[in-house]
C-alpha cells in the first residue's frame, strides 16, 4: 500500500492499524494468509469515514465478524479488513414491560455466547436456539443463523446499518429479506450494508427453563458435531427437503481428506482442519464433495461458508 494511503488510514483509525496481519487467528478454521491491514472499528462515525476513504482511494476492504463462517485464502486479502471492537458490542434494554416483548439493542460485534449469557442472567427467552453458534450478532444477521428450527430472523425487530451508498439506515423487520442462511438485501459493492446493531425481541422466561433448553441443545451438538478440530460449522447449505450431511455420507465421503482438510467422520457436512490444512486443501475437498454428490444424487451443493 502506498505511503500516502497508509498515513491516511492511520489518521482515520481510532485503534492502531495492524499491518500485514495474519487472518488465520481471526477464523474458526484457523486458515488464511495476511491482510494488508486490519482495523478494529469503534464507532459508526469511524466506519463511515473509513468507507469514504476506501471508495475515494479505490482501496479494497472486507468486513469480518468472529470468522466462524469464513474461509480465508492462503494468500490472504489484498486490502483492509475491518472488524468491530468493544464499543460496538454493547447490550442495552429499550423496553422491559415484563408482560410483553422485551426489546433489546445489541451491538453487531457482540458474540452470541455473551448475548445468550446476558439473556439467561436476566431470564429473557428467545435466543436459546443459538447456543453453541460461535458467531457475532452481526454475522448471525447476515447469515440468518439458526438451529433447532429457530433463526435470528425470528427475533429481529429492526437493524441499524451503514453503507457508502446510503449512509446510516434503520431498517424494520418488514424491509429485511431473510431467507435460509441468508439476508437477501445486504447489497454488494458500494451498496454493501454493514450491520451496526440489531433491536431484538425477547420474552420473559424462567432462568431454569432457559438453562435446561440450552443444556439439551448443547448435549445434542456434543454428540453430532466433531470435537478437537477447527471448522466453520456446516460447510454446505442443506438442499430443500434434504440434508447436505446425509448426501455427503451417502456418497461415502466421510473421512475423505485432501492434505490437512477432511470430511469429518462424525458429521459429513463439517469440513475440518485436522491441523495444517491450507485453504487450497479445503477448496479441493469442497470440489470433490460437490462433484461426487452431484454424480451420485444429482443434487448440487452450495457452500454456506463465505470466502475471502
Ligand atoms: C462449531 C460451529 C458450529 C456452528 N453452528 C452453526 C449453527 O448451528 N447455525 C448457524 O447458522 N451457523 C453455525 N455456524 C456458523 C457461524 O457460526 C454462523 O454463520 C455465524 O452467524 C457467523 O458469524 P460470524 O460473526 O462468525 O461471521 P463471519 O464468519 O465473520 O462472517 C460471515 C459473513 O458475514 C459478514 N459479516 C459479519 N459481521 C457482519 C456485520 N456486522 N455487518 C455486515 N456483514 C457482516 C462477513 O463479511 C461474512 O460475509 C457454526 C460454526 C462453527 C464453527
């Protein structure tokens, strides 16, 4: 990056810019090369200034949450990677009428785990389905993350977003096109919306009930999902009326490996990093799985994981 741009970025960023920052530690896969720069953003205003700077200077940028649904290439990212710091991870009660919905504003950088702990401590029910999902609230909005028949769209009231094209916007639930593991109107390029916060609706509950439900879900995850290897959760989206894991298993691919990447012997829809996997290993394995499943069952699998 040119010296002029480096100086401009350092001037705009509240936190120290991390130059040549390895991205692998920022992902659950533990895979990926360096970004030219990484900036931990602390406010909407800072983000707005940065987006303007990137567009004005034709600088590539990408946003990441907690990297739990992300495969970063071995060559890393030629541009600036943004993520949210503590100031954009706050939890604030908007209304707590006890008998009706409790509305809570949550910074997009807040982890689902922290939010769920907070809900449990306050006996607020509604987020139990998300126990064990290792992402941020912002990532869960973009992915419409879900499990056990629940999804983030069920509890969203509205969201605050920012984009270069439209600036700050507050979008009501009715304006949000949530589908299976996708928020359809996030936009791309200069219109790409970054989620700053979400207002969610919870119900008054009993702490013991919330804890019991979470324990039950976690126990099922423990049995069904691989342990001790790094991964990004379900790698492929489930095709309508079927499960990607069932199709991959039916193709005899459990345990199939490419370099350090392997189709988990525990759950076939988990591609895991057994230790030293490269992104190239995972792409190759993904390709083998897609081809074999297409050949055996005629179904084309699409990745749920995002690529950087
Ligand atoms: C062990 C394991 C289990 C999992 N189980 C589940 C599960 O049961 N259900 C499920 O749905 N998922 C599951 N996942 C996948 C993942 O945790 C979710 O998709 C999660 O919502 C991703 O959030 P993140 O913050 O990690 O997003 P990232 O992986 O960092 O990013 C994903 C995408 O969202 C974008 N993004 C992130 N934050 C923002 C933001 N604030 N504004 C705009 N764009 C943003 C990124 O640019 C990227 O395109 C699992 C993953 C693992 C490793």
